[in-house]
């Protein structure tokens, strides 16, 4: 009973060190008052672990080296803090002025974070007697902690963008064009340019991607050719978008100039591999029994695909198309040289409906990039955060639309 109380106290102290050091790594507060508390807490945790280990049933020649190594590491961290080697003015300078510098406010929480994880590991191992059950608990704890940290990081990014960008959002900001190089006005031309460009990319890539997936999965009889094409498409899906931008600059701009058409084509080419791969997976999810039943009733190959396969695979196909749209809406490099200018001129419309596809347009990604460039010279930071918030909302909204569409069509499917 006393051993459990001692281990519980050590575990509680280690968790405090873990949470507080992780918080300080992100917030970078003043550590003058917190450092002595960390020093005493870490020393207490080490002593409690040694005490509980000495009276537990886990003592053996196999377990001593593991505990001894952790104690040596934690003791070294204690020595660095207590001896003053790690002080408020400590800094690891970047060599030759290149790279990052790490100072006391980052190094101390990092070391305490490392020591706390070792203490937590030792406490759990002692509780379970260094058994397989203890290792399982540690693995599950690490997995859960990774998930929590990922959510915290993503949530933190979204919170910062929303917190810094929500203040600038207004009807005028969303419906007027920018003035004085982004120092005044809004982002209406960037929003409209982004929407037209993404719509053009979807019109270009969807028929090609879906058609290629149908041919590869339903019509092509050469498995070797299918594998080669699928590998090639997967490799193309991993090509950096800047390479597509270079291709667009070399070929598309030569014929169509810097225009909405060139940007839509290059974004469509980027989307095609994603659409092909997702549509293939959607077609593979359709049971062969449905195809065989349709063929047995006298339907042709195309009738089977059109009436049976495509409606069943539609949730996955639409999800792939919408995910491709979301990917296209976040690209900057390929359109920098093919479609966009930092212009306040709205998209010219033909008959008030069709955009002039040979006109260069503005874009949210490019607009944000220019505002970031101007930050050091003009007061545009608030507008940059507002633009980033609108862009994030556009991407998240597109992904939410994919989820809603998939859920809607899945409810209609019954085997």
C-alpha cells in the first residue's frame, strides 16, 4: 500500500513536470520562478522512484540497467540546472549566422520534458513489475498522447489564425478590392479569382480523372499495364507542385499567356492523379456480385457501369473530386507563373456570366503571399491574418462538403 502511494506521488509530480514543461515550450514564459519548482519536483520524483523500486518486486539484474540509465540522465539534467551551467543567459548560437538559435527559455523546458517522460516510464514499469502489461500500457499511453498533441497543435494553429484574423473580417473586407498594395480595401478580387480557378480546375480534371479510373478498373484487361499506370499515377501524385508550375510556364503560358485558363489547366493536371486514385478505390469497393447480376440480366458492359457501378461508387468518386478541389484551392507555386497577378481589377465577365479565361486574376494564396512580403514595410499584418482565415475557411468548407456529400449518398446505398 505504501509503495503504491509513493509511486502515485512520483507519477503525479512527473505529470506536473510533463504538462508544465510542454506548456512552456509553446508559450515561452519567464522561467525565473518556475525553474526552482522544477528542480525540487524533479529531485523529489527521482527519490520517490528509487524508494519505490527498492521495496518493489521488480528488482532484478535485467531491470536495474534500464532504471540506472534513466536516473543518470535525470541526474545530469539536475546537475546542469543546480550548478548554474544552464542559466538565464545560456544560448546555443547558430554557426556562421545560419540556422536557428536555442536559448534558455527553450532548452530548459525541453530537458524537463525529457526527464518527466523518463520518470513516467519508470513509474509505470515499477507499477507493473517491468512486465509485458507495463510495456503495453506505455505504448497505448504514447499513442494516446500523440493523438492529443496532434489535436492540440492543429487546434492551436486554428485558434491563432481565428484569433488574429477575426477582427479584420467585415462585409467591406470580403466585398471590396484591395487598395494601396493591400494596406486598405478587401480581398474580393482574390476570392472570386480563387473560386473561378478552382471551378475551372474541377471542370478540366473531373472528366479526365473519372474516365481514366473507369477504363483502368472496368475495361483494361492487362493487370501488368494497370499496375504500371497506377504506379506512374502515384508517382505523379507525389511530384512537387512547383514542377507543374515550371511546365505551365514553359508550355501553357506560351499559348495562353498568364491567364485564368493557364492556371485552371495546371491545377487540373495536379488534381488528375488524386482523382484517378480515389476513384479507383471507390470502384474497387463495389462488389463484383452486383456486376455479375447485372450482366446475367442481359445488361451490357456500359449499362452495368452506368446504372449499377457508378451510382454505388458515387460517394467515393465525389469525395475524391471534392478533395482534389480542396487540394487545388491551397496551391500557390503552380499558379504564380501561369495565372495570377496582384491586381485589384475584378474578373471580367462575358455576358455577365462567363469569365474571360484569357485574363490574369488575383488569388487568395498569392494575395496572402504578397501581404507577407509587405509586412516589414507596411501595416498589413491584420489583413494577412484575415486573408489566411478566409482561405482556411474555404479549404475546411470544401472538406466538410465532401463529408456531407459522402454521408448523403451512402444513406441511399443498400446492397
